[in-house]
């Protein structure tokens, strides 16, 4: 939602891994999603769920403080009158974890996606179930079958890493160069020395490795600058939804060069530093301050030798 308030002032004086092809499965009546090729460039696919069919998923572990809660949304069957009753929870154990699958029962295991099924109630209640699907999964090792309830709206509720996605990033990201806004790395420390890293406007950072961190199991890039300082940054900060929510603060070297040419070196440095100048466009201010901020857009024009100044205040909110 946007609210705009405009204040006009008149000054009296002048101021101057290669693509994987999967096979289409036989559809269950009305609900089964068709398989589609998966190019391994995204881990969370929102509504493009057909690309998951045939893929191997790795169930991420959890930090110790969260393990007592187990995993939500794993069921024995999906077409039951009371889907969420305890007896339908996959490997449910009331003594260990009420209504959730116990952590040790499935953590860090691999599952093949056999099919994807639209929630049976989606057509009758799209508001509650329109974004929900069931993944028919098979445990790679013990061949157990179960169903995982997937919601295309919430990436944080997706507890898996697609093996093809991880493989592709590990092959393609090392050697790629990036430029980061100052505040993206302002609290980052050098992995070796523990000291704050140096990040001045237009410093070039090179990805040296793509890893899954062993604490939060988050995809992570190891990056190094021209001074030899090495730190890490979440993959989602560079390519994922963190960037979408907070405003783009990470750029490939090609993107950065294009913006430098578009805005000019002085303005581009200001954007990377989180500052604004009179004359900045709305796009430039959003890039500098992020998308969910209170933004001032300052316009000015000359009228009969004097400067008319218009200040527009944009309040950006989700």
C-alpha cells in the first residue's frame, strides 16, 4: 500500500548441472500436476510445482533449539476426512512430538518426488487451499512413502533443498564476481581473522565456494575481495526473497557495470553507500534505501528565475 503526501514550497531566491528432463506421470483424476523440466536455478518454485516431479530432495536439519518441534506437514495419506488428525501424521509419536513428525525420524534424509497433487479442497475453498499441494515422496533408502503438504506462498515453510539446485550452484557460482551495497556486509567478519571486512563502493567480491552451512542448513556463498578478506553471505541475500523484501543490495558485476553506466559513477556510489541526492528518481531512492521505506522524492524546476521545489513523501508498506 502506498500513501503519498505532497508539500510544495516556493523559494524567493535562486538555488542553483545440466537440465533434467522428467517423464510425465499418469494423472489422478483432476488433481495430479503434470511433470515439467527442471533447470536447477531455483530451490523454491512457488506455483511451478511440476518441476519438482522426479527430483531428489534433501530434508534440511534444524538447529538444536528447534529439534524438539520436529517437522510439520508430513502425512501418511492426503485423501482422508481428517487430514490433520494425529493418526495420519507420518511416524507420529505423542510421547516425542505431538502432531509433528519427530526430528530424528526423518531429518537429513533424501526423498524422491513421485508426483504432485493439488489439495483436494482447493476447488471448493481456494482462499484456504488454493496455494497448497501434496508431494508424494519416497524415502531414497528405506522406500517409505508419505505426503508432504507444500504451500506455494511461503518459502520459509519449505524444509528441503533440491539436490539438483545445490549441485548446479556448486558448479557454477565459484569464480562469479559481485558488488554489494555497504550495509549488506557492514556486520560481516573475515573468516580467518575475525575482523570486520572492508567493503567500499564498487569493491569486487568473488565467490569461491557454495556451501550449506552446518548450523541453519542455509545455502551460503563464501566470498573474497581484492584485499584477500574472506567472509560468507546467505545465497538468498544475493538471489532470493531476502533481496526482494529488503531491496536489491547485491549485484553481479555485469549488473553493477550497467547501473554505473545508467546512473553515473557518483550517483551509483551513493546508492551503494545507502545515500541519496537531490535529483534521484524513485528507482534510485528505492535501490539506496530499500523498497519498504519512507521515501522522499525531491523535484525542482525553475519558474521566472526562481526555484519551485516539490517534495513527495512515499510511504512504502507491504
